[in-house]
């Protein structure tokens, strides 16, 4: 396992992404609304298909698709209210 990406958004707010056998696993305490929190983010092959599946299953969405230079992502809430992010890396130029 190696660290793929480390981004500090502000004092004490981090996004750390690990490469696990070619797949990404990220942990973060930086949320889009700026409030301190923690979450885990998993890589998916097709973000649009994942979004359609969670909407079809009536899974609560924490935040809708957001665009970032390396990826697109959205997050859902599990039954306990924890946030789980799903992201898809963009093709590298």
C-alpha cells in the first residue's frame, strides 16, 4: 500500500488517498461544507452508474457530484448517518 495523494485543504483538514492494488481508498476530515468530520471514500469504475444505483435504492445522498482536477465524487449516508464517499478518477492526460 502506498500513499497516492495527500492534500491539505486548510489547517488540520486533510485528504489522504492510498493506492491498494490499483484501486483508491481515501480518508479525509475535510468536508465540502467546511465543518469538521471524518469519512472514507472508495473508488468506483463508473460514478454515474453508482449514483443511479444509490438513487434507485433510496440511499440518502450527503452531497451530489462534485468535480475536482483528479476525480469526480459524491457521498451517501449509511443507516447510522456516517458519510461514505464514492469517487472515480479522471483519465490522465
